[in-house]
C-alpha cells in the first residue's frame, strides 16, 4: 500500500473524552442528546449533544479549546516520536456563518501552548464538515512531496453547544423542534489524526491503525444554504475522483460513513451521488451517519467518523476493511476519503 499511514488518533466528544471511550460509546449506541437552557421562539428547550464536563456558560471558543486540548492527548506520543523538532499541523475549523464567531488566532495559540512547542505553522481550513478532508488532502500531498517531513498531524474541532450558537440556530429555525421537524441537533467534537509516510512509522516506533488510500475535494453549486433541492453534483464529483484513483478505487468499499446531521437534504444528496457511483459502494449498502450519535458536530465530525472507520470492534471477522468517509458543509464544500484498516491492529 502506498497511501499515508494513520499512526495516531485522539478524540473528544460528548460521548467520550478519549478515542477508546468515544468509539466504544458510539458502537454501543450511547448518545448525549439533552434539553438545554436555550429556548426556541415557541418557548421549547433546544436539544443539543454536549460534553457534560464543560460548563454550559463557556463560549464557543472556550468549548473548542477544551475539546481540542483533550483530543490532542491522544496523539501526544506521536508528536514526541518526531526527533527533528516541531511538526506542521493541518487544522479544520467551522465554516463562517454557522454559530458564534470563532477566533482562529486565539484557538491556534491555545493549541500551540497545549502541544508544548511540538507543533509549528498551522494551515487552517474553515470549511465546516469538509474542513477535515481539506486538511487531510493537504497533509497527504505534503507527505508525498516531503514538505511535511515524516509526520503530519491533522485535526478538526467544532462546537455548536454554546449559548450564542444555540440561540443563533434556534432563530434560524435549523434545530430539531416543532417549528422544524426536519432539523438538526447541535453537537460538538474534536479529533486529531497523525499521518506518516509509508515506511518511517515502524522506525519511529509507531504502529499503523490504517492506510489513507485517497482523498477528494469538490464544491456543490446548490448547497444547503440555497434552500434548493440538491442535485448532488459536488458529492458525485468527489466520489468519481476516488473511483478513478488507482488505489482507492481498486475495489468496492465495505462501508460508508457520513459526517452529516439528520436532515433529509443530506440523505437525498447521498442517494443521488450513490446511484452515479454504485460500483464504488458496498453491497449490501451500509451507511453510518454522524448525526445519529453525535448530533451536528460540524468540522469535528470528520476525525470522529475516521476513527469509527478504524475501530476494529466494528468489523466482525477481522481482516482488512475499506471505508468511504465523506463530509459536506452547509455552504457547499465537499470532502471525501477512503481509509483501510490495518490488519495488524
């Protein structure tokens, strides 16, 4: 396999403060959907999926920093394996216009401090649910060309659990409630994945969790924000790119994981893209949706779903397993990847 190796994974979500707790909880079907102190225009409490250890008074920025610091612990051993100094971080963040404003510089500074100078210049991708895949694609390219050295951590974080974001979603009638029975449950998550070039991971004392076989990016011309029926042009294009890739498209995937919330718009989008890329899809079709366990975790859904794809307990019978993971932002950015679980894990 010639793809980048996944050699580390750290997660922090409402259902678990570590990779192992999060993945075990998701597999068990545990959720943290609960009513909040924020009321919608009809006076009903807005439901959300939030990490209970965090004070409800924290701002969006403060929640994202706390989630990120905890998730970073899962890849700290990977950062210390790099003997040549700090490594570059590729970071996915929320897209503008959804929830409270995010101070990117302050968040980056907090991550640098939490990493103990093991991270350096950050490439930031503010593309919501597609952000993690944009960061993943950039890191994979830099590993291939040698610009990233031997290791490249890729992260993403988001939170819609703060009061300001919940109030904004309620005012826009995006939340699941009586005014919008096809709405979403706001959520939050943070995750970091460590990528390595093929070969060096064993020399660094790191065991691969899986192999990133390919990534693809696209733009949807009729996104969710336009309130028009989706023709799935962006997702179709991204999947077609993966099919053409000599590694990722060599055979069908065994499962599909979507970073989307539960609105019908996203189900229609996938159905149309699926019909145009049926030879890539598993038979029988199996699709897991982030919104079912985490709510709308935004940019943070990407690493969480990648973690689910690499969770060995999810696959009975062992062996290598390929999974398609994709994310589409409200504004139209689309990202997808194919990852294969390592048999040694």
